[in-house]
C-alpha cells in the first residue's frame, strides 16, 4: 500500500490547467504523517537527488516549481494554470512529474516500503493521443482499411501505459515524445474485405 494516494493528476488542455488531488491514507500507521511540499518538474524522479531538492528544486537548477503546504494537512486539491506552469519553465508538451514530500513520523506498523519521504506521479496531455486514435478510427470507417500505423499506435500506447505503471520513465518518455504526442508517419494500409461492413 503506498503511503500517498494520488486521487487525480491530470493535465487538462481544455481548461488549461494541471489538477492534483492527493491524500495521506486514513490509516493508524500514517496518523502522524502530513503533506509538506509539492514539486512540479519535467525531470524524471529517478534523476533527482532528493537530498538537494529543497535547495535547488532539482539538481543543476533545472526548471520547476515548489510550494510549501502550510499546516498539518492530510489532503490537498490544487490546480495550476498553464500560464503559471509555463512561467516556471515547465514544458507541457512533455511528461510532467508531480512530487509530494511528507513530514511527520510513521508508525511502527507502517507497511514495508511505504515509510518514505517523497512520492510522485506523472501527468501528460492525453488530447494528442486521443486525436491520433480518432483519426485512425475515422480512416478505418471511411476506407474499410486498417493502417499499419493504427496497429503500431495501439501497441505503443499500451507500451506507454505499462512503462508508466512499472516506473520505466525513460521508455515512457520515448513512446510519448516520439510516437504519441505528435503522431506517427503515414504507412501502408491493410485491406480487410470481410467483416468490415463494406461488402
């Protein structure tokens, strides 16, 4: 069980904001643990030296934003506008990492691996992926042909999701930057003459 629960982390390009909802589990072993700080960056958590995060935000003075969560809060819902994030030099066309730092003392019966100080989640703009997938579906419906790139798109989108779930952010960034956010090159199509509703 993770120490911190991200209820929502979402880049909403329609409303032009990043929405973050996070909470400390309502468990006895977390009764003395509170939210302390929030960090937003394009730098992968695996590349961050947490010992210096408070001083420089990120190693080498990388672009990013940090904010102290006042008081002893167990939950937080906050939104940042795209304009604000761009001023903090956050590249919204890339994966955005939200890091939460906690404070306090963990109970003796805290589950193994949960008694950490930093926790993170990833946000990305899903609209380019959605638009690309819908484009392939329209092409399939219109021509009754399945483009090779549609199959590639489905496999890469699944690879992207699993890379995020397993924490392989190098691979997730590769899939998102190279294949998903900007679309893929046009390829040949596969013509299915039976069962596609085109006679």
